C-alpha cells in the first residue's frame, strides 16, 4: 500500500515538474543577485517574467499612487519624465550627460537601442552600469495620466530577450540584475 502511495505521489510530482519545466522553457527569467561581500549577506531572486508581470498591477497601484518618483532627494512627476524621454528618444546615439568631479564620474546616454548609465564613485570604489532597452522605457512611460505602465514595461522586456540590465560593483558588495532563459542563477 505504501509503495502505491509513493508511486502515485512520484507520478503527480513528475507531472507537475514536467508542466513547470515546459512553462519555464517558454519563459524568460528575471534574476537579482546581491552579494554583501565581507558582511556575508547574500540574496538571490529568480522569477519568471510572467510571474513578475502578474504582480505588476499591484506594484503600479502601490508604488505610483502620487504620480511622482523620487530620485536622490528630488521628486519628478511622470509628465516631466515623459517630456525628457521624448527628447532623449528622438535624439541620436550620444552621451548626453557627463559629470566629472574628484569624487565621481557619471555618464548618461543613448547607445545601440539602450538608455545607458555608467557611474563610478571614486571614494568608495563603487561602479554602476545600467542598460535599459529603449522599448522598455517607452512602454514604462506609456501609462495614462500620472501612472507608469510596469506591466507594459515587463512585456517589452520579455520581447527584448536575454541581457544584462544593471551591475553594481563596490569594494565589499555587488548587485547584478539580468534576464535570461535559465531558471537558476549562474
């Protein structure tokens, strides 16, 4: 009797794994890996984009109820971001902003279909590289009124396929965010 239960459970588990594997094979995965370095903290997140997309409406309502985004002590409303985006999107591939000072270097530009941010903090040795596909930004800013469309951005990200999004390397820590077709972190 126990053998039949074990066999039945194994068959059910195999069927579920097969369905899960088929779904995973057809889906891209969003990965976030954080390594705290000498502090020992580590976090790894591996989610199918379809799962992230299912939560997008909740993120949109919760995170953007005021129609403003806070970046480094300044609030920007979505209308301001859309105006700036239209100008950037219409412009040529170029570096639009370069800041060099004794403590840091920052470059923001458009290159090869991506919005590119490169920043180096000389004081703490942190290096940030971000590459966001232009189509993803366009989809994010396609919401109505003062809303960002996170769902549309995730769908655009899925259409873009695999690639690196953000890499942060510091003296003691690192963060990497990327999309690929593999369900676990490399």
